[in-house]
C-alpha cells in the first residue's frame, strides 16, 4: 500500500468511499443529501492524500486543512475515510501518521478534530493511540441512526 498526495484522477476512487461513509450516517456529520460536488469541494480544499493498493485501487483517503481561518490557521483539522472492504488493515493508522507528519511539515502547531462520534470506538482508539486527547464531549450532538443521540468528541494533539 502506498500513501501519497491525491491527484484529480483519484477522485473517482475517493468518492465511493465517502459516499459509503455518508450513507451509513454513523461517522460523519454530513447529511444524507450531501452531493458529490459539495463533498469534493470540502475534501479537496486543503491537502488530500490517498492510500492506494498495488493494483491502483484507492482504499482510503484523508484531508488536512486549517481548522479555523486567520488567527486559528496554525491548527490543522482533518478527515479520514477507509473503504469498508479494506478496514482492519492499518490503513486508517497509516493515513493518520502521514497526515500528522504532513501537517507538522506544513508548519501547523497542532491538529484538532471537532466531531469524532463518541460511539465510533475504532476511531477513538486510533486517535488516542496516536496521541490525541479528548478535550470535551458535546452531549447528544450527533444523531446516530442506530444509537440515537450520542456525543461528539473534540480531540486535540500538539505537533
């Protein structure tokens, strides 16, 4: 597996992964009516990376961008998605490690996640293992399709 900067040609491999994540309603705050155009603009507004299998299949993706404009732009934000067929292979960890290294190299001082769904145990475990702390949990801030209203963690790590 190779982790590299995404190109325009990777979008046809990225979109099905994002579409699946959006359709489950369990991981992103994005609504079920999210369009491909909106998702592409959001996902590619900063630095986008992909995890690619040896056969060229995009199996995961991440983006990094300033968490806030102006005086808050020294803190990165990021999003991550892995193909459901390729989960459990360390792709999320590899994307996370690369995104952290890229953010540090780009001059960010920290990375912050504004909305990690509290019931997404694999994500919470991954991010804490990579040095993120849960700063707060906003109660009932996410409407999970199975669990009902659950918390959203705000997570942070200095770079």
